[in-house]
């Protein structure tokens, strides 16, 4: 039986968040990768490694990259620089331990001294965890779960995102699923931030519109959750606002034409900025709820975020209205003098309309099983509380109601 939130728990969570974000976090350095931006820049990973004395990189890649001809130019450059590379294609769409463990022994045997993460968020997350396991001499991935468990940084990690969504190339986090329990959780440590992020818009040209939609909504969710939370800094506020504005002006254009390089350039940078924002200011219940069903049902993360986002924003109620109104005024969908509650609702309505324009349904289609609800809610609560500094702390019954709104079949 689920128990709802009480005032003592709320007070405890808020106290914990205050101590973490106002007292502890200012003393923690959140590094950012060195960024290279430009069309066809992804092949410059070879130049970076050669200039820094690395000789045996491992490429952790999405398998599709070989099929669409994107791997060849990169490996050609590696060969020209005299680098002895190996490629690991064992990345699952929702990575589990099985995406990581086979690569660890191979890395040790090959004398690998650097990693190139080439793909979407899954490939980058897997590369991060491979590096963490190698540098910390462990195969026990679960021992890295949570905050600040990575003792040593991997020598060199270059992230080359091929989607504009996860922002993993900028974050302290890597998300993984334990296949035994189907629980999806994050490993969070500043040592996971890549050394370099190469933002190359030409890599988005071959994406199917469905993926552009889901990953773009993922980036928007990162920016919105970071902005409306209670852990904003001056920098993350700037990054979150910039990301929301970029996504507003470019996501639909890229969805309609993946060869629109101007929109692609903006979206891949917007995704990066959203990553910078949420890696310091956190996400919220959208992510907690999405991770729970992602682990249980293998749902693409960006799609889950997209469906859940408006329901969670509505559940926050007035606690989120001021900042949601800020976002509505930022993208100029309301008059600057509009009342706060009306402007906030306008932003939520914009998200619903954007989802429709991107072909994303308003609801899940018979996804969530009624008998799984309690366990899913417990998993979401365990992830979110007390870590996420959300506008309003929600209880079990409120999260359950969100799931039932997002998938009426489980009522």
C-alpha cells in the first residue's frame, strides 16, 4: 500500500536540498568539456587524440553509424594519424549492464588509452561507464550508483553526439539499467564529464523524424525541469533559458527537414546547453517517472519524457506558475503583461501543441500495467526524493495519478 507524503518528509527533503544546493554544491567543481563546433568536425577526434599523445582509442558506437557511412571518415582519420583503434558496437537503445561488461576485458587486453563515444545518449552513457569501471578497476557497476562514487577519472573521453537530445556530452550523469531488477538509475560524478564534446550538425541529417522529435523533446524537458527547479545558479539559468528559446525556434524545422543544417546546428547546441543546465540544477519528476517505465518496459527515454511532461507540469500547480510564465514570455507566445497563471497554462498548452506537431501522442498506448503502478511509483519516488529540488514535492498518490493521466488504460 502506497503512503502519501507528510509534512515531516517534505521538511526533511527541503532541508536536504538546501544543504546540498546552497551549502555543499558551491564547493564542488562542475567541469565542462572543451567543445568543437562545425560541420564535418567529428573526424577531428583523431587530431585531438594524436596531439595529446593517445595511441589506442576505443570507439563506443551505435551500430547504425557503420551502415549509414559515418564511421568510415572517422576511422580513416584515425588511421592517417597512426592510431590503432578498436570499435565496440554492443550498445543497447536502453543500456543495461550487458552493454558495458563485455567491453571491459577487451579494453584491458587491447591496452586502450582513450575512448571516443560516437552516437546518441546511450552510446555516450555506456562509454562513460566503461571508462569509470576501467579507471576504478571494477566490474561491479552497481557500486557506482548514486553520487560521487567514481574515484578516478578516465584519461580521455571524447563525446560525439549524433542526436540533439540527451545532452550527455555535457553532463555528470550516465544512466544504466540493472537487467536483473529492470531498475534504471543514474551514476552521477563530475569525473564522468567528457574531456571534449564535438557538436557536428551534419550527424543529424540521417536521423528519422521520429527520433528528432523524441530527442528534441528530451532536450526541452532537461531545460524546463532545470529552470523550474529550486537549484538554479546564474549560469544554469542562462543556459536553460537559452536552450528553451533555441528549441522553440528550431525543433519543428529540423523535424520537418533533417537536412536543415541551420536548425541542426542550433538544436545540437541547444541540447548541449540543456545538458549543462540540468547537470548542476537537476531534473524533476518527469525524469523520475520516465526512468521507472523505461526500465520496466524498455520505452525510449525521450518519448517517455515527452508524453509525461505536460502532466507533471500541471501537477505542480501554482508552485511552478511563475517560472512557466517566464518561459511563455521568453518565447513570446503571450503578451509580456499577461497574468502569471494564464501565461503558465499557455506554456503547457504550447508543449501539448508541439507534441502534436511532432507526431507524439498525448497518451501512452496501453503501456502501463495497473498491477505495476505501485512499484513504478515507488521507483520514481526513490529516484526523485530528496535529490531533485522540484517546485512542489509530490506524494505517491499524486505520481500515481500522473501515470493514470498519461495512460488511461491503467486506471
